[in-house]
C-alpha cells in the first residue's frame, strides 16, 4: 500500500511582493536599487565603444586629455555594481573622456580584449595620447576615484564639476 507524503504548513511557499526594479539577476537587482537611492543613475558622459575603431576615435577626440576606460562583460556582477560610480565620475570630470567597452559584445570586442590581454573584469585603464598610463581591476568605487584623479593633470582636476 502506497503512502502519501504530507506537506507541512511551515514549508508552504508564499509569493513574494514584486521588486521595485526589474530583476537583472539575483542580488544585483537590490544593488541597483541602492545605487539609484544614492543618486547614481544613468550613463553620465560615458561613451560606449563596441569596436577598436570607436575606441580609437574617442582617444583621438580627447587629444591630450585623459581617457578612462571600464572593460566589462554582460554577466559580471561587480561590473554592474561599480558602473554607476564610473558614470557619476564622468559627470564630475568635465575634461576627461570616459569609455565603456563590453568585452563580450561581439567578435571585434573579443579580439580587442585578447590583444590587450584582459583576463579579469571589471578592468579599468587610463590612456593619454593613445598610450596606456595605468591599469587596475576591482569594483571599489573609492579606488576608482583615487586612480582616475591621480592620472589627471592639474588642469583636468580644476575642471571638477560638483555633480
């Protein structure tokens, strides 16, 4: 004779309230809400560069000014956490060009990542006159701000806008 399993009332799942933002994946949706609450939203003055030609055009347009680059992938959680801070910094530093490259966008960006030897994301680089100044990785907003300001000239630091 077969026995039936009983569902205990304490194990019954109840539906959850809908999230305030669309869920990206798991915990990152909560992070997006917190970033928006801090006034960090949008892309600021960040240029999306999805090819080597687009990146080189951004570097040429910057001239002698600093170019700050964030390299990310679509599935990188830490990249999504630090990006709003990168965008906010782009609004504060008017003379610095900010670019974001999605390393897994297409074959062209994957080739660029291979050429640059990118092995970890988020990866940040600063360029001046087409030459790499510095490179670091990690999703710490204070380190990001410190490194970008350290690479700025006095004239670029003087152009800080209180955003």
